C-alpha cells in the first residue's frame, strides 16, 4: 500500500489538479523547445513518401526530417524547408510513413543504422 491511502478524496483531487497543471506546463515547454529545434535544425536527414493516388484525390509526396520531425508536402512549388536534406529512406507505403512519422521523430539525433543507404 502506498502512503496516500489515508488521504481524503479532496486531498487526492487537489493533487490531481496540481499534476494536471504541471502536465500543461511541461507540454507548453515541450512545444516551445520543439519550435526552437525545428527553427535551428538544418534538416539534413529525411524520410520521404512519394505521391499516392487513392480514390479521386491524389496525395502529394511528403518529407520529414528525422532529427526534428518537421514534415512538409512537396506539391505545387515543391519543398520549401526540406529541399536540401538527404533522403535516407523512401517509404512507399503511406500508412507505414504515417506510423513512422508518429513514432520516430525526436528519438535520436543520429541517423539510425537501419536507415543508412536505403534511399
């Protein structure tokens, strides 16, 4: 049993409110740091998914920096921020790309070995 077992419900509620406020503060700080990282990043290592025709509307090609997680579509005038990096992996399957986009950013600053040479 934990030391919290003797606390009244109101004490637990106050602790939950306090923790919720801390979470919001940490999320704000994370967002600020992420914005700073994306502004300072040189976007040298990218993953890319090609354009995809699905139904009536084709989906544009998309790139993502594996260092900071910035993603950008390449339709129209092309890539603006992610035009100079090296594509280290092309992910043909868009669902796999979306899963990668959700899981991989910010896990490492170096290019993972499993991605080297698979452009």
